[in-house]
C-alpha cells in the first residue's frame, strides 16, 4: 500500500510517499542527490525491487521548492531533513518497530551516512549508489552500521572517492563496482545490478530480512 507521507521541514513540509508491503520486514528511507526528487526513476526502480524483497520504502523530497537552488549541496541541511524523516517515520503506525536502512544517491549518500552516524541506535544498514561519501567528512569515522558503496566502473572520480571513503569507515563495509556503468547507471542491466545488490545488503543486515541470497 502506498500513501502520502509529509516530512516536517521548518515552516514547510517535504512531500513523500511511503509504501508498506503487507508482510514488511524492514523499511528503507531514500535520500536522493542534488537536483533530484522523490520521482527519480532510478530510485523508484530500486524501491520496487526492495518492495519485492518485503521492505517498506519511503521516498521524499529532501529539499522544498523554495530552497532547492540555494541549498542543494548543503549536506548538513540534507542530514537534518533525513533525521526529521526518521523521527516522523518512527511515529507512523505502518513502520513502527521495523528495522531501518538508508539508501543514498550522489550527495544524498553523504546525508545518509551522516544520519547513520547520528542515529546509530536506529539505522541498521546503509547503501550508497554513485554516492559522494567523502562529503560526509568526519562523520564517516562515526558510522557503525554496515555500509555498501556501489559505483560505476566508468565513473572514475567517484570510484576513487568511494575507495578512499571506504578506508575511513570503521565497520563492515563493501565497495561494489558495476563494470561498464557510468554515474547514472543508465547502461543496460546496470541499474538492475544496483537494485539486486542493495536488496541483498539489506537482506543480510536488517534484522528480520528475507532469505534471498546475496549474489553479485
């Protein structure tokens, strides 16, 4: 079942969509990159795969319309919005008690990692797609949950940044390179590999996850 989900953002509300399968085993909150929104076709595709793996998904607009141009690269702001979403989600009857994972893309990955560091008692796993974990800066050393970093094989700069960030993460982490893929994973089959890897990571690390094998 999919329903509207409003996330408090100062004096305005960020619009979102919460989808909860009848037998949900966990909930994954998405943090999109700068210039994107909850309507991102890539995140929507990954969300559908996660739903097939019995995970509820929350996609919402990290930035409201009025602050989109001015603050799209403000990772601190994105982190605060994501933390508010986690707090609001904890009070939602459809998600109460479900283990929580985060899926971040581009700058949203930095926000997801920073939020995971701040909510170590809540966030059980993080997946980054073509992310900029380096923008999380000092928060990387405070992330205790398992982290999966997925990058495209042809996305040279982001691949190097993710490799360096992985070395700073103190806990369970893995770097997956999708051969032949660029930053947006638009190549045939590339996004499907991202979605399958993400679902597998959450299957492994969210308590109560499904029994699907993790295969890359």
